[in-house]
């Protein structure tokens, strides 16, 4: 059985803006994690910030976990680690697949985050991707504008827009240190991209993405309809954002790192098929094919 391609991109089709065929909030939208007003705000803007959802001491423990991970030589030598582009210094940009053991395994199950994902996606969820983004001081590089879904559809075979990211701030996010930047409302359009996915594209794209990014014209249209917004907030805040929200972030030239850990929850009814526009599947540490639901925490 082949799954219909609702969102053609990178297939030599005309580069244009398509309508979204999927709901943003799936099911009734009711649940114990968010109020009706919060659900409505997420539906409208494509994101929701919950300030200081985790305490400073919890965040300190996450930072210690990261210190452990980033001093693990075996991990550092593995493909899970992404180094900043153009750097001789081996500055760490991202570490992938951090949710399968230790503290971050508990974090993805924590009801403060997982119940929000269940409520908005209207089903059980599993983890499609997890990573720490370290955005180091002074020379942390930007992430250019993109829709995550565009990549997950083209390269990972995610059929529909029934996934979201939860990004936990481990440092204060201020206007100057390269916080997440979004175009509210952009998640209601799908911007098809030009070009074709080359083999092993993730080796480039996770350092600097150039394929699967919208044209300047499309970005201008989205921003003209809405605005560009910086998502700032205190330590321990969590930003939930729709898989198709147009987002990016500037570089960080301040002396403080800007760190967050983030998880992509996908609905168990939206599991991956074959890539819609790429020569091969991406590896499991970037796009998990273990579709087991995140269990409710015990106790
Ligand atoms: O490749 C990914 O899964 C994610 N990373 C980047 C740089 N762009 C698309 C998506 O957010
Ligand atoms: Fe992204």
C-alpha cells in the first residue's frame, strides 16, 4: 500500500504555497494538560510557551547530564554528535538520540510535557527525534528558516502533520543569544521546496541546511501576513511547536551558551513510511523507526 503524498516537495514541482490538509489540534483538544484558551492559542499561532515548567534545580540536573554526555568519548566519536560548520574548534552543535536512557528518558515520559503532546495530537505518541542543541558562546551558528515537517516528510516519510516539538530551555533565552524565531500562523501553509535531496543529505543539513528551505519570496509572503517573533523566556520554560511552523534562529555571539533539549512527539497514527523525496531513509538516531508509544510514568 502506498501512502498518498499530500505535500509534494523537492520533486521538481512548482515552488508554491499549498494549504495545509491536516488539523493543527487533533481530536477534541480536550485534556488535563492545557486549558481551552491555551489550545486555541496553539492552534492559531502554531506554538505555545509554558514558562518555567521545570524548576532551576531540575534544569541543573539536566545540565549535569549533558556534561556527562559531552565528555563521553565513545559518544563524541559517534554519528550522534554534530559539529558546528566552519569550525576548527570542534564546537558541538547538536547531540541526537538522547531520550533512550538516563534522565532524558524520564523527561520525555514526564506528564508535564507528554500530556501536552497527547492532548494536542489526540492520541498516544512516540518519539520521532530527540536532540540537545548547544548553540555555543561566541560562534554558535544560526539555523536558517525551515519547516521541520518539510524535512520529515521528504527525508523520513512522515505522512501527515501530526507531530510537534517540545523544546526545554536550559539557559535563559534572550533576544541576543539566538532564541527560537517563529512566524506565527505560518503552520497553516505548506511551502513546497525546490531542488532534490542528495544522498546522505543529513551530513550537510544538520550543520547548515540549504535544501528544503523556503524561497525568499515565500518567506516574505509569510512574514508579511504575520510577523517574525523571538521566543524569549526563563530557564526551564518549554515551547511546544507544530511540526510545520516556519522557524529558525540567529547565531550566538554572546559569551553565554543558549542550550535547549528537544523532543519530537509524533502520533502513533502517523508512523513513518518510505521517504517521499529522498534516495534512502535517514538513520534511526535522527528519525526513529521504533514506534512504541511513550508510556505513562509509573507511580
Ligand atoms: O533534519 C531535521 O530533522 C531537522 N533539522 C534541520 C536542520 N532542519 C529540519 C529539521 O528541523
Ligand atoms: Fe527545526
